[in-house]
């Protein structure tokens, strides 16, 4: 059985579960948010057996051949002081990490996702032969200003991670930001990249050996997430580019991910980043590409073989 760790209402998890059922693969969604309440419980014996009970029934992990870490919810744990809540959350994280260790395959393993940082992604892409933008991560004002000057101000800036309380988009450098840069940069590092111009963006979905790409024609828009009018259309990746993309994902220790590229005016692909659990349903809806079916087939294939990645 394939165990999907996701919120009960996660539409990606539900859609892939439908496709798994279509091909005869048994699956179950488990929302870890139920833990920490009387509605759910976890019991395990190290290297032996783990059992989880939630409002939907009991999951015996002896029967689980693969765990898909879609997106993990954490217990709400209301009514606790902050030190107590932090302690209890650590206990739960330790317990469900031990629970996942009982599964032969985990997609994607927590250690791999933690190591798949933006810098590791760019380094992997370069090693695999993909073009990447010149990048600087720094808290040094002099280094940042030198980078901006060398690129004639044609630079974008963004964060390495996403905060939980607000969206942080990628923005073009403006000279009016100079004073703010000098004041705030020593407090936290920033990601600076050369501005890559092109005719649109590419969203690539990878799961196992499944690779599918969709093109978003949007010209010089900096962050495609803010362009709500443009629609994705199917894009045919060359065999060489598809092989390089697969190599990047595998070198990062991941099994599935989405990747973002810029397509230049000369039709060259420039790699930006990988999201280990990126969204793909909106692309499927716009293009008709069978992305959920591709993810489901990859999960089912991995669950059916004796494949044990390092976690």
C-alpha cells in the first residue's frame, strides 16, 4: 500500500489517489494534523512495527511499501505555553520520522529535501550541463553592490526560503532600494541573480522517469506566480534537456519535483530552481497533460520494486 502524508483536503493528494486507484494501486491519505488529539494515535516498535490510528481507521505500516511525503501538517497543540508546545512538536517529529523509517521507500526523504537547498540545486544543474544565472548569496553590502554594478543593475533579488506568514516574490533591482540594502542586508542574507530575459517561463514536472514540461508565454514578467492571465501550453523538451533534468533531480536525492526555467529569445533553457513538492494540478488543468497520472504511475512503480534510497 502507498501511504500519502498530506492534509485530508489536499487536492493534489486526492487527484493522485484517484489515478492510483485507476491503475489498481492501493493507497491511503494520512493527515498528521490529527495527531495530538484523541482522534488519532501512533504506536511503534523500533525496526519492527508501527501502527497509526486516525478518524478514517487504522494504518499498519507493515503493509506500506511506499510513503509519499506530499505536504506534512503538524498538530495544532492549542492551549500550551510556547516552550511546552515546542517540546511536544519535537517529540511528534521524532515519532513520525521513526514511523517513516519503517517504510521501504520514502518520496521524498526528509534528509534529501533538507539538503536540496537553492545553492545545491544550482550547483547540481551546472554539473548536469544546464545553464544557470550567475548567483550571489550574501549579507555583505560591498559584495552585493559590486555584483549589482558588474551586471549594470540588471539583477533580481529573492529569498532562499519561503516565510510561513507572507508571500515573497522575486523582484527586479531598483536603484531606489540602495539605502534599504545598506541598512537591512547585514541582518539577513539575500539571493542576487543576473536578470535573464526571455520569451517566457517553463514549468517541468518530474516523477521517477516521468518528465513533462509546460510553457508560459509571458515575456519579461519577473515572477510568473504573479501573472494570473497567462496560460500554460504543452512544451516538447528535447531528449537531452529531459535527461539533464532527470539527472538534476536524482543528483539531489529526490524522486519527484517541479522545476522552473526561463526560455530565452534564442530558445535556450536557463534553470532557476526546484521545488521538491511543487504544485502541478493547475498546469494539468490548463494543458490537459496527464501529470497526476504520471506521478501516480511513478509512485506505483517505485512501490512495486525493492528500491531503498538513503534517507
